[in-house]
C-alpha cells in the first residue's frame, strides 16, 4: 500500500468526521474554489445549471442533495422535502423522461432520511424513501441509494430490497472494497433487472471487513463487475480507474451487453476529459452531481480518494 493510502487517506477521512476541522475548513475563503470543483453549488438553481451543461454535452446525470447522518426526524423530513422540490424542478424543466434508460436520476443517502435515528430509524428511512420514489415514478426519474459505512450495509440493502417490489427500477450502490460485496453482487445479479452502482468505496473501513490495499480493491471490483455484467441486472460502473474502464468493453462483448445494458458513472469535477471522450464515442456516461450546503464530508472523501485531488486543494491553499 502506498504512503498516501496508508497514512494520508485515513488522516483526511478522520478530519472529515471532526466538527472542529469542519468549522476551520468552512471559514477558509479558498475552500470555496475547491468546493466548486467537486460540488455544483449550494442552491437548487446551481444543480439545475450543472444538469443543463452536462445534458448538452451528451451525458446523463445523477443529482445528490448533500447531507447525511441527520440527528432528528425533522431533519429527515426536510431532506425529503428538498428531494421533492428537486424532482419537481427536473420534471418542470423537461429533464425527467421515461424510456428504458432514464437520463436523469437522483441519489440519496438513507442516513439523511433518518436511518441513524435511535428509534425506528430503518422504518423512518424506508417511509421517507418511499415518498421520494413515488414522486420520482410520477416524474420519470430514477432513484439510486448511496452506500455509506459498512455498519449500514445490511439495513440499506434490506430497505432497497423491500421497495424494489414496488419500484423495480430502484438502484443501490455496492462498495467493492467490502469483503462481502462479491456475495451481494451475486444475489443482485439474479434479482431481475436490479440496478447496481458498483463503486470502490470511500470510507475508512477496518481490514476485517474491507480490502485496504489498492490492488486488492481493484481486483475485487473486477470480480464483482464480471458477476454483474453476466447477470440479469443493469450494472452502473462507477469508477475513474483506467484499468476498470479498459476492462468494460471486453466484459460487454463477452456477456453480449449493448450500450443500453450498462453505463459508466463518474463524479462531477473528476476526469472530465475522460467523461467527454467516452460520451463522444457513444458510450453511456452518467455524472454524479452533488449540491447543497452540507458539502464538507463529501469534499473530504473526494480529497482522500486520489493524490491528484489533494494536490489540487493544496495548490489552491498556496495560491498556485
């Protein structure tokens, strides 16, 4: 494992959980320029403007209203209301549409919907997600549930499995660095049409439950991807790794998947030239577009993912 993965990444992720660090970073004026690299903005209009630009370039979008680990039912309700406004705005602007592959989706974290509440958290999150899915169904938008730390995985997959009986298009993210994920992918590959966003994982997980070496994570990703591509669902290949992207055409050919049978997903502000290259070649590319005021935790996870992201932040701090 590199020094970045062994020392720097855990330190950044630890800072992402610190309220003291959050306050300090948010006070830095230079932080705003860095945030705009990875976050569309704080207002709904910022997100909609980003959607316009990406759709004009031939890319699909997944819009995420930032927030997680709400501490009370009122906060969860506020998150639901924000998503309903987002869905209505997408429908009003003509961004929402039907078809076999929806061009627009929203992404949501269950901890933002009440999953972490001490009483009936799972039930509250399920009910809140149901309200979002109902509105999404009416407006022609997909919904995908984001993955969070490993302690939430069983709850998240259970909620999604329950709601897929009514909303078969409901997607969920699976993190390839978790040791359990190959088994989860095998189950979803048999679950008739399941949409799975396969990502590497962005949390600081213990070695008992997650691969921590970069090469091991990549190997696990490719094993999981092979299972999903050979299955009955719709794989969403959420990776910027050239090794993963290079493997996709071969796997698609082996499994007989056309361009409507899978998609690439990449993050807003990360490898934009590669996103454009793939889209220009007629490949299905969806960009994950976060917005909102609760950007600190998301920013820290982006800085911890790649040395290049951290270098960008440090250059901004130094005025370079």
